[in-house]
């Protein structure tokens, strides 16, 4: 099979009639092998590469990037490609954003694009990547870019003369910095299993009203009371009384440390997810839930509801502190780990309107959060299905 259109045949009039094996992970190895075959006509390979880098997906560029990245990986098997320099140059632009020649351009480089481009730089034609960095070292006017290029070049090609010369040009800058010393105020380490210490901490949790003091008692209990039934019972009681307060998350972590698999701990996290209005707390809880119980069906189900409903509500909020916006971003990152395939189309439909210039200008964090989740959906949906959902 020598015809590249077996892998990729774009039918603009009806995407369902097209062939899009280039976006199916199980075909990637065979496609790369196809490029390595000597009996495949060189022009066939050139035409395939051209089709990949010219692909206009008509749905925000998500599949255009994927096609381009495949073309870049193919260079490792087809290094003589006439388009190789252009492709590697584009990867560098996406990877390090030194290309921003038109400052009026409103769009940012979303992190999924940057991260993937940097990854593909490691997989494409190595000689071309080295040559591109050498060219950058000799042409850039930015000291920041010069240092970055020289360091990358030194890793890719140890002993490279251009890298050495560039580093010599970069005169070290010495800055005066005030040194701060952290002095531990702990009188000493409490032995694990110390019954009197455990009893004292339990009494503190059950009788002291100050949440700050309770917090330190809970943290210490989680360190020294592994398997202790009194401590376990006390933390369970504490969680049942507090019912979703922020400090409950700390109590859950302590309980899970001393009694892994505790059902009350899982139930308490679920309750926080269902009732809390704090984006930062929800992000912490979801992340911890995945860490302590990756297969937890309740957590996964809640995560999907968050992605479809709560995330949209957060994105629609017009007044956010910068720190809260950064937590949106964190929630988006966490939710991509637990979204189930049956909800992907629904998520794309719910969030697609946030990929607009007005949305970006209003809040680049909300734009990037939506982009990150939709990027994840694009990686796990067929091109025709995704195109229909986003258009």
C-alpha cells in the first residue's frame, strides 16, 4: 500500500466520508513505518507531508496541530523531506514563542500546544533541530532567547561551538538577595505510636474551638497515629460534625494516612465536592481523590459533572481575583484526568463559546482553561464528531 490517501483523505463536503487514520493512535506506528519504506515513492511522501502541514480542520486548529505534529515526527523517518526546515522552524515558534512579530495578535499560545511542540522537538529530525538552534543563536537579538537556545543546543549537541560561544557572551549577572532562614520551632520529634501524645492530640481536636490549633493537631495526628483506633474514631467524629468545612479536607488527609481506604474519608471528600463553592478547594479535593483512590467511581462521576456544569458556571463569572483564575486553570487540568468518553462531546458543546477573542480579552485564564479541556477532548474524539460538536 503506497498511496498516502489510505491514511488521510479529507472530504470537506462530508467528513464522515473522509479517511482520518492520521488521528487514530493505533495507526501512528504504521504511518511512521510507511515513511521509512524505500519502495514508497519520494513524491508520495512529500505530498503526504504537504497535506499534513496544510490541513485546515475548520474547527479551531485542534486537529490542524495534530496533523502538523505527525508531519514533524515523520521527519525522523523521512529526513530528506524538502519541507523539513519549515516544519522544525514552526515547532520552535510554538515551543518558545519568540515569533511574536505581530504584537496586535490577540491570541496566546495555550500550554497544551507549547508542551506538545516541545515534546515533538525531541522526536523529529535531530540534525534539523540542532541546525535550527544554531541559526537562532546567531540571529536572535534577545539575551533571553540566546541563553535558552545555547542551553538547549548544549544538551542536544554537547561541545557545539556555537553553544559554547553563546554562553561565553552571556556575562553572569550577580544580584544581591536577602537570605531568609527558617528556624524550626518544634521542640522535637514525637515518636510514632506515642499513646500519651495521641491522647493529647485527640483531646485538642475534640475540645479546642480554634481551627488553627485543631489544624496543627490534626496534621500531627496524621503523622503519629497510624492504625490507632482512638485517633481514627476521633477524626471520623470530627468529619461528621464539621460537615464540609475547609478544615475537613485536612482531617480527611490525616484519616487516610492513618487508615488508608477509610470509607468516611472518601464520603467526606465527595460531600465537599458536591457542596463547596470554592474553586481552589474543589481543585485540591479532586486532585487528592484521584491520588488516594484513582478508580473511585463517585469521584469520577462528580468530576464529569464539574466539567460540564460547574466549570461552565465558573467560566461565566466575570469577577475573579488572579489567584482564583489560576485555580480555574488548575481545575481544568484536574478534570481532564477524569472525564469519561461519553461526556466529551457535551463538554465541547458547553465550552466552545469561550474560545473567542472577547472571552480572551475579558480573561485569558478562562480562555486557556476552556482551551485545555477542549484540547483533551480533541485528542479523544474522532475528527468528524469533534467538528460537528464545535461548529
